[in-house]
C-alpha cells in the first residue's frame, strides 16, 4: 500500500512538473514572438498546471496518511517548490567511488 501511494504521488508530481514546463514554454513563445492565440494558449496551460498541482496535493494527502511524517515533509517541500515555479527535476550529481 505504501509503495502504491508513493508511486502515485511521484507520478502526479511528474505531471505537475511537465505542466509547469509547458506553461513556461508558452511564456517563452511570448518573448520570441506573440502568436494571435497566445492568450488562449496561456489560459489553457495555466488551467492544466493548476489541475496537475491540485491532483498532486490530493495524492500527497493520501500518501501522507499511509507513509507518515517524513514522507509528508518531503512531499510538502516539493509542493511548495512546484507552486513557486521551481521544476522538480534536478541534475543529480554522482560521485565515483
């Protein structure tokens, strides 16, 4: 049950991350050239982003009930970052042993 809850919340975090990057792409288009349907694209991507974040928060709630405080704390940080516009994907550095 814990594994399923964690998988589900990580999957929805990925969707939220993807929607954030798509929204950023719409703003990047505006900087380069502003197509006639830019406002509509912005609204659509903003709505998708908000829906993805809301889905993440729902899954986060379930996972926090199943997994406990440590997992809830980590997921809370991810939620705050994604709402602040910080993508969750980071370059992971590995050190050769």
